[in-house]
C-alpha cells in the first residue's frame, strides 16, 4: 500500500489532475488481468471485463479525451502513476486472503504498517514545514479518518463479500461522486458528454458487480 500512496501522490504534483485520474482508473483493468491470467481466485467472466472496459471508457469521456493528448510529456510521472495503479490492483488481489477476518483487522494493519514506514521516511527526507495552517491539518485529519481509515474498513468488507473485481468498481464510482459533488456544491452544470460518461460508468459498475444465480 505504501508504493501506490507515494507514487500517485508524487505523480499528481507533476502531471495534470485529469490525466492522473485516468491513469489511476487503470487499477480495475489490472485486477481483472491478474485474476484472469495468474490467481484465478474468482471467475473473470466476459461480463466483468465488459464492465471494466465500459467503466474506463466512461472515466475518459467524463474527464475529457483531451487529457490523453499530453501523454508522454512527463513520462516518468505517468509511469509512476501507472505502477501505482498496478500496485493497487495487486493489493486488492492479496487482500482477498483476509476474507475470514473482520474487515477492521486488515484495514488497521494496512494503515498502521503504512504509517510505520512512511512517517520516519517523511521526517528524514522532507522535514516538517515551519508554517502549517490549522485548516491544512484538519484536511489531513479528515483524509486520514474518513478517506483512508473508514474507507479501508468498507474496502476489505467488500473484498470479502463481492470479490476483488467487483470491488474495483469503486475506482469508477469516485468519478461519479466527484461529478455529483461538483454539481451540488460548486454549482457546475453537466454537459452532454458528462451524461454519456456517467451512463457508461454506471453500466460498467452494474456489469462488474451484478450477481446472478449460478454466476459471479
């Protein structure tokens, strides 16, 4: 988990946020390929692959295909983001090993292990800045508690119940939620392309998560 946190955070400081979003949405594809070609711990059906493809297409449509025009201008950062997405995929597959444990256990283990590795490195490599606002500290606290700690509990619960491929659909749902919040809180309007992208994402998520009797 340390690898994607560091790589994606570093890459996002160099490449455009839109391109980072697209590259970070490759993790469901990596999860599907690892499951299909290597682990085979759950059925990697054509329906699930269709869902992965539809979801990724929806992300590209929502973010804007123009974001792909800058591919190659910051190759190192782009590759770092891709490797981070691959690490997310590997983590999701490995996380299935803990499906017999309460979700709080692997969630706590992941966060505590990451902190034990990153905090000393951060203090040595990037000393604490002299002026840190209370607002910044509150934002970090909110990210730690809600976007990481609580999210990991839900994440490992989903891995145990619906599998790694279906859980990967959350990578696409982040886009839908972000668009919805921008409309509700920032007053932004949805363009026709956004509606098309949202339809693709929803269709992809349904295909990835739909459970049928006798199928998975």
